[in-house]
């Protein structure tokens, strides 16, 4: 079995973060040849070059970028481990909660989901990420760099063992800038036929639900743009570029924040929201707070 020398990996990590061996040697208080030798030994073990020269600068190779990603996870977790152990003794340090968020989700709804974590009895430092796909976030659960994923649908078959927890569901509201809303409200939903429309990106659950609903209603809107970023979609909608859809549960916030009006509602287009975790039974106090607030406040039956 191959063993990784974590001293070698640590020196690589510092060089990558500092940008040069000179800067790393000052931080580590070690001579240049010592650091260079440690990195060479790591490269020999891995069988890959981690740095390449670009003029006088060092740049990461593809293998180096992969190594940096794992080094970040390893040493961040190590620091968190020490903080957690010491924090339990002193009661001062907050727990860290890393949440991966599907970028198709409306930011205002994500905020409502996560706010209760910051109000829980035990202090928490929330790290909210939207830089990867749901599948990639789930993969990171295997190495414990992500604690929870908020998504617009359950996780499908996956090599990583995860559990889907339904936060809630609601219908769909259609919005537009005031002038366009006034022109399309009266004969909704038939008025959407041929109307400029802004759609979420194709891989999302809400996009599939919208496509199916349009087909079932024999409605053919004129698609002018597609967005993975829901906030950008709403900004285009605010400028009158087209009608867009959002969860009914945030209807009031969408109108207030973006200056748009309701065109119509479709309860048949159900939007579901899931928290995906590696635990069947949630134990993290901040995640428990998220679940309780979602079910008792955000999606409470009135």
C-alpha cells in the first residue's frame, strides 16, 4: 500500500497558495532547496509533475490542480478537527457547516432555507457554495468537504451513499415587468403562446416541469434566453425581456425585489426542494434548524 507523506503535501500546498518557493520559504522559515527537495519527492511518489515554469513563475499543472484541491480539503479538515475538539472544551468556537447549493435555486429561497442555521442555539460558521454541480457536491460528501446539499430535486443513483430529505414543495408563479404582465395576465395561460419567455437551464427539475406543462397545455412560448443563474434570469425579466417562472412560496419577495408583477399561477407545476445529506437521521443542530423552519414556516400549510 502506498503511503502519502503529509509533510511533502503540506509544503506543496503552501507553495501553491503563496505562489512561489521564495514566498513559501519565508512563511515556513525553511531554505529554498529544502522545500524544492520535498516537492520533488512528492512528485516522484505521485509520478506526476505538479508545477511547471512560466518565465520566472511557477504554475500548477493539471495534476497540480488536482493535488491542490485535495490538499485544501485535507488541511482544512485538519484545522476544523482541531477547532472542533478545542471548541467543545471551551464552548467558544462555532461549528462549520458547508452547504452546496444548486445554482438554479432562487437566492431569496436559499437565504430563507439557511437563515435558521445562523439562529440555532449552537454557534455556526456557514459556508455557502454554488461553484459546482449537485453531482460534484455529492461527490465531495465522500471526503467530508461538503456537509449538506440544497437542490431542486432528489439525488439520483450515485456511487456516494446519500439520503434525500424533502424540505417542501409548492406551485409555480409566472412573472413579468409591469407592461408585459398587463398584456399577458387576462388570458393566462393561453396568453403565453408566442410570448417572449425566459427559461431556467435545461438540466434543472423546474425546466423539465415547465417543458412538460407547456406541452400538456399546447402552449408554445417564444424562448428568448435560458439561464443557469436564477438571479440573472429575474434581472432580465425585470427589464421586460420576457416572462419567467419562480416558486410561488417566494412570490411576494420576487415582486418586491425585482419590481415585477404576477402574470398567473400554475399549481400543476410542482416545485420540490430537497436537502441531501450523508446521514439518514439528521444530527447536526444547524441542519435540524433548517428542516424545522422549512416545514413549520416556509412550507407550513395554512
